[in-house]
């Protein structure tokens, strides 16, 4: 079975298994969302060729940002785009470009936005290797996987917020 059948659903969506006769339009009407929202929540699904048994994600909000890397963030009370951009080390302009349907001055708690992978390229120092962050990775898990300390991992990546890792982001792994 192709991997896109098993992709986890992003935040603020629910999984749905396609049945014979289902269409994106019919699903949008049934679940009170829009065709573009379903399409953008399922970037690896061809909406013209739904197959019975195929698993897709149904958005709980009508406008859902496309997010190829799957780096979603749910807005909390008091969040601003500036604070979110600083936390994830991306520019406010990149956030706005990745989320064209949001009003940057009126964020709504519970709204889901895409955090684009707009981090600068990483050049790891000699004696270390480059690692690409995967879904579910934490500095602790990465440190254990490579048998190094979290402190050494943090020292090797001074511009990276360990609490804001993004899928697809490159970091440096020091050799022991």
C-alpha cells in the first residue's frame, strides 16, 4: 500500500475512508467544509481518482492551508504572527505567504496554519553530519538515536529552537 494511504491527518482534521461513489464535492457538502479545504488538507491525493478504501483527511475548518511538509500549528489565545514567526525562526512574510486565507491581524484560537520550511541552509562543521528532521523527532529522541547528549546537540545547532523543530529542517549531528 502506498505511503500516502497511511499519512497521519493534520491537526483540526478527521480521517475518512473513501466509499464507492464518494466525490470531493459530496464529502465537502456532507461534512460542512469546502472542496479547496479538502484538497489542500490532502496534498498527495488526486481528487479526480478517489479509490474505495483510500484514507483522506476531512478539515474541521472551511479554509485549510496547503502544507507540503506537514508543519501545522494551531493558533492559541494571544498568539500573533510575529511571535509565531520568532518561535519557528521564519519570517512573518513567509507565514503570510504560506497562509493566504488568514487575516494576519485577526488570528482565531483553534485556527490551523502552516509553518513553512523557510529556514536557512545548514552547513555543518567538519566532524559532524547533516540530519533531516522527521515527523515526531525531538532533540531528545535524536540525541538518543545518535548516542550523544542533548546538550551536545543544542551546542551544534545554536540557531535552532529545540521546541520548534520542523519536518524537513536540517540540523547538525556532532560526531562523538
